[in-house]
């Protein structure tokens, strides 16, 4: 074989730009050779010097190629190396051709013997060429297949290979247990939004790190998986300056490096029951630092969840939807743990779920010129024409009202005429609040690049439903371009579906089902799930008497944070249990207080904690009452996602290991919660800083690939969100599961052209006060106490005192002693209880307000 193995062929349709990273059983690496065959293919060669498993990481134009990293098992027999590699040695799907390759010294391929033994007899075909033997086989039955490979009568290293084959129609369900890779720093930080971190390794190399706050408030490094033992330094910056305590020393010992072989796992590893919770107990306390990923592949989807039950010990539950053969992959720090992948024989009764699919080929929309009348037709059930309004905002920020015409059966026809080219934002509101799916993006002139992520879905039919009634939702595909749209609904009964074609990229889908239960609505574009698909909808039984329930005195405007609001609900002869809960702008759920006032009359009370649009769901025995959920506005300057826009190169492309930036403009959009979510092949280091017209975000990805960037304002996607950014460059191996990074910023109200004011963030809980002046007051005597803000960050110190008669004390003085220490002196005149308030920023310090009695 001349000590040279051919590893793989990568066929390209354009000039190649391939990078190679090589890992072998020893610490030293090898330098693979890349040869151009001048026929659209390339050959990658390497010369092994050790037996064992070798790994080749291959990237094309900065992105990992399909199948990378490639694992090759190399053995030395008779003075020459023999190599086996390929996906077919690991697993696959029944009914599909699986393949693997064996390379050996030229002229000796006849000495290779192969035998495949599995649940059914399986034949294979081999093709010998030079020093390469390509093998293909088709397993028809799910299960474990033993592949025995012998060379010159001797079993090669790794043989028999166990290829674990799942059922047809492979579905993939996954979860990431990131808590196993957290390292806590010895510092408390009240706000980490504007923090940036980096790690200096033992060899002096720097790389960004992901920061997060632990449950107890400590600052943590997330996704910490060191590869080398030694001394690390974690540097944390705010406004390009080290925070207190930075750099933080971190010493990693050999036993703290990730060792997948030391992960302990027990539970349902071989057999499981469909539609029941099957438990896995995972203990990584002795395995070092690393993240855990659990992936289940099989003929149907599985529900996967986990909870932390101890110090780096986890309880993972999974529930396959149907019986069959599944593959369970458990990785720690990107390496399979011992025994993984596991072959799962899932028994139990079939769920009886039925599925119906409707498909349509979508053609490319015609470009619209400025000055051309544009028309839309939507169906919005449960609305009043007198409460409907629509507007369009052009690229310069100018907003104009649209013409709305009421048509039969809750259909609305919208007309507007754009006066500029570029991206416009279409807002459709009912009672001054955005309908489900709004705002929409509309291109005038050149259309956007499109893609599955530009398909938008909204309407009551993807949120709730009722049996034997038509449930509706809208689909907007204009900005997605040409492609194949498919909508499938699965559940306890077969749905009757109808797709209504409407002008300008809007479609209407209605469905009716006969049985209650949980239904999944799967919307795909070009065979990819659109964002948030599948939509899980609880279809309620016939609501019956719930239709008679009415709401009275519900205030939907003029509400304030921390101020209770109450309204009443009348049963009007209905019977059942009433339940109400509040959905907040930040995505939380809170139960409302329900109190019976009289026979059939109930009071519902809630206290909003955030500004913005809240939704109150009111149900009678799990049936929504008429018009539920009810939208209410808290605060006067509510967040309007239609007035928010995002721009910057980071939304389209970027580099691994570098800060990729974009700006979200919130000027004129009120105040609220701005939420950023980035999904991709690795977690990203996120940071944010305030700018004049909004907020500038930067993110640092660690692996090349495509990242989905979602931006929500008041828990509603802004127009154009989500975005897909193509990240190139070298970096870490992409995660086998989709990794998610999030950040939430509570914005302040901004006006266009307004300059940002400096804002200080302190921690009132870390302010220390001491002195006799805090115990009691003596009329006519000067008293004092000290305030120390050394560990509380930067903020404004405010001190105030009120006498028993409600008059501010005339003699109150705050004097600065040192950079972080102040003396507060006061003299009271009245007898009685005096109130002393000490605040740092907007928060009371511990113990404030102090009640001082003057005798």
C-alpha cells in the first residue's frame, strides 16, 4: 500500500477551497494532502503512523462538508496499514443503501473478507479498484448489524463493527444539557448584557467565551470544555474595561478534562415504551467539563426533556410517538459515551395518530414597482371591522394608513400604494394590537433572497381550535421566493383541509377535525420546517355552555406595572371550573387569582409586572370562552415591533472567532423587552451595547455553518425576522445538535435623533450601611451613619427622610469621604416615627426604608 491511504473523494461543482484538520490516536497530528483530479473531484490522502481511530475534519469555503468529521479505523497487518471508514459502519436507516470503504495495499484487496450478520439476511456488493474497496448493502429490517472485516485472515482493529439501523422515515429529536459545562466565577453581576468575556489558555492563546448568570446570581462561563490541563485566565470586560476581579484565574487539572468514557448512564437504554416517559439517569460528576447532547433518531418524533437532580447529575426523559426501532446517541464534549449509539426497541401501543398533507408549488412573485397599487386578502376570524386598522412603513420610516374593506366571513381586503423602493413593513392590527403573524415584510422593487425562514404563519388556528368547527390561519410566502410548500396536520383524527389561494403571497388554510386532543401542524418550505414548526395546537371538545360565559369590566388600556386589575366573569347558567392565566411580553406565564363572588359570578385579579401587551387566557373546563385570549396594554409606551428594524452585516454573514455585529433600531417603537435568539451549530458569545437609536449586538460563533437569528420585540417577531447568517472560517467541530443562545434586553423609550444618555447599573443589594444613626433618632441632635458602595458598581446614591407629619427633614446632608464611602448626617425636630429611605439606582438598599423613632 506504500503507506498511503486514500481517505475520501469530495466532488465539487466549482473551484474547490478545502481545509483539512487531522486528529490521530497520539497528540501529534498529520498534514493530509489535497489533490485536484481536474474532473470536479479531489482526493484527500494521509500517511498514518499509528494504529487506531483517526479523524479528519473537512471544510469547504469555511463550512463543514457533509459527513465531516470522518472517522477511519487504521490497523497494521503484515507490515502494511489497512483502513475502514464510512457511515455504514455506524448506522443508518432501513430500506436505504448504506456504504463504507476499506483501503489496503494495492494488489491485496483479494485478501479482504467481509461478512454482515443482522436481523435478516443481508447481501452486499463490493467494487475493488486499486487500493480501495467500496462496499454497499441495504438493511431491510431495523436492528443491529455486525460487520466482520478480515484482512489476510486476521480481524482488523474495530471489527466487528456494529451498525445500528433505525426504522424508515428517520425523524430526529434532540436536547442539549448545557449545565454540565458551566464554570462559576467568584463574582456576582446584576446585569451581564453588556459584558464581554475571553479565555487565555495555558499556551497563551485567546478565544471568546460565553457568559451567563447562574441560579444563585454568580457569573459563569458557559460551554466550558477545556482540552488541555493548566492555568487559564478569564477576562471579563464592560465598556472595554475589566470588571472587578478580572482576570479570574482558573486551574484545570487532568481529571477535569472531558472524558466521555467516565460518563455514567443508566435507565431505558435498550427497551422503551411509546407515549410514556422513559427515564435516563446521566452522571457526569467524574467526567470533567463538557456539554451533554442526547439525540433520538427513528421512524417517528420523540418528546425529550431533562432536569438537574444533583451536582452534575441529570434525569432525562424521552417519549417516542410510535413503537419501532430507534437509535439513541449520547455525546459528552462532542464524543460518544461508552456504548453510544444505543439501539432502542420501542414497544407499546400505537398512538393512532392520523395525518393529512396538502401541497402547493409557489412561484416567484412578480416585482412591484413604486406607485403600483398593492392588494392583500386575509381572513381574520373573531374580529370586528370597526376595530381593524392597517398601515405600511417605508424604508425611510414614514408610515401611512392602508385602505381596509370588509368582506364576507371575516375576510378583509387591504390596499396601499408604495412611493419608494425597498423593504416595507405592513402592520395589521385589531383594537390597536397586532394580529397573529403581523408585522409582515413586503419588498418593493428587487425581491429579497428568500428561503424557508421567510415564510410567516399566523392566526387563531395555530394557537387554539375546536372540534367540528373550521379553524383558520394565514400563510405568507411572498418573501420566501419560489419553492414547494407543504402543510401537514397530524392528530387523533384525520383533518379535513382546504387551502385558499389569495393574491400577493398570502394563502389561507382551514381545517376541521372530529376528535379533541393535541394536533401538530407541520409547515415546510422546500422540505425544511419553517421557524416554530411544528405548531402544537390543543383542539378542545365542543365548547358547549362555555359559549355562554361573558366578561365584564375588563380594562384593556391605562394599566400600570405592579397595579392590580380586576374584572368579573358571569357563567350565565354554565357549569364548570374556571381557570385564567396571564401571558407576558417576555414570554412568561402567570396564574390569575380567581375568586367566586356570587353564584355563577367570579372575580379575576392579576398584577402585571412588565410594560407591553399581555394576553389573558380564560377557560371553562379547558374550553376557551368567547374572545379568549383577551389582549390588554400595560403602560403608555408599549413596544411596537412594526417600528423596529435591524441591519448590519452580521445578519447575513460572518466569521468564526470574530465579533459579528448588527444594530436593532428601536427609536420611536416605545419601550419593552427586546429578545435575541441565535440557533446554529455552536453556541455564540453574545453582548450588547446601547447606541443612539437602539442597541448594537455582537455575537461570536465557534463553528462554521448557518445560524438562524430571531429578533422579537414585545414577544413578537420584528419584520424580516428571523435572519439566516452564513458563518465561515475554521473553528470547533459543529455540534451534533442545534445549539441555542439567547439574550433579553429591557429597552428604554427612544425618539429618532435623540442622543443616548449614560446609564449606570449598580447592585443595591451590595451596598453596606453602618452607624448609630440607623438605630433611633434624637430630636435636636446631629446624628450620622456611613454608606459604602465599594462592591455595588456604579449608580446614583439617593437619600431622603420624612418626618411623622409628612414634611421632608430640613437638615439632611450627604458628604463624600472617599471614592466609594459617604457620610449621611441629619437632625430631626419632631417626636415620632421618621422614615429614612436610601436607594442605589432605582432600588432600595437592604433595610430601606428605615423607621427611626424619635422620643
